[in-house]
């Protein structure tokens, strides 16, 4: 990942972890990984629903 350059408005990893699971630390246990996965999927679902509303409004 040495060539990765984030966009100016992109969150950094610790910021995103804090939003998703409430801590800036990386998950260390299976329960923490599970919690991170569930939080990510919930956030993804919310964004998909927002896009669905926009698409329906345009139709």
C-alpha cells in the first residue's frame, strides 16, 4: 500500500474505526472483528437505501 494516496475528503483508518466500532484500535478478537463487519454492513445498507431513494426520485 505504499502507493496509496487518500482523497482529500477521505477518512483516515482510525477515524473510520471510531465511527464503526467506537474505538480507534484495530480489532484483536473474533468478537471485535464480528462487530466491525456488522457495523460496516449496516453502514453499507444505509448508503444503498439512500441511493435507492435517489434513483426512485429520478425515475
